[in-house]
């Protein structure tokens, strides 16, 4: 059964492009949001010396992300207002492809079953705001490759990609709001 939710909007792209900051601004404006699951998993797995880290066991990390992305999708299913997601189910397939790993059939099935609005907002790499931290170990070049992988992945699943311009966060939020249809 395909679950298409036209009020679910994805923000995707490479790390450090301002997705979480934009999600925060949209939340401040009163929109429902869903935080990025990757950072949460990294924090949790690091705190217990777990294997589910992208630099330890990328396949396990992907499984953990998939489970949480599916849960987040279901958690917002009962409402009527727009919801903004900091990444979504297809990002997991993009992550595996970027890592040179095969996308298992169950992940392909999940990406086809858990659908979002056809218009996906993609944030391009932005050197001026990019910064590494304990959870974001990728270089800017890796961030650019991630951006490219997400563009290919979402396009491959039939989504229309809309690039969010490199602007101050308030203007980025205005841009996104202007395109969600009310």
C-alpha cells in the first residue's frame, strides 16, 4: 500500500547546507516539523559505543535511519497541516548509493511506499555556512557528492526538485512557504 501525503514536504541535500536551520525557522513560524534522524542516531550510538554509526557500519546506520524515517512519516499521518521533514525515506537509498552499497529491496519498497509531496526542496552546498562538528565529519567535497546523490535519488523516485536559494534563513523560509500552496 502506497502512502502518499501531499502535505509532507522534504528538505534534503548535503550536510551543512542549512536544512536544520531552515526547519527550525519553519517550526518557529508554527509549522509542524520532523528533525533529522541521522544526527540523533549518531549521538545515541556514540553514547553507547554502538555499531550503528556511518563510519563503523554504514548498512546498520541505514537500517536505523529507515526505521526512524518510516516512524516519523506515520507519526504525522493523522494531521491536516503541512509538515516539513529534515530528510525522508528516500534519503536512506541516496546514502547507500553514495556509500557504494546496494539498496536492498525492502528499502526500495519503503521509498516507493512512504511518499511525500511531489515537490522536494533541495538545499545546495554552501561553503560560507558549512562547518564540521562531532556528528558532521564530511568534507565540503563529500557534502557536494551527497547533494548530487540526493538529487539523483529523489529524481529517480519521481519527485520534482526545487533548489532553495542561498539566502538568509528568513528569506529561505519565505521562498519555501511561497511554494507549498497555502
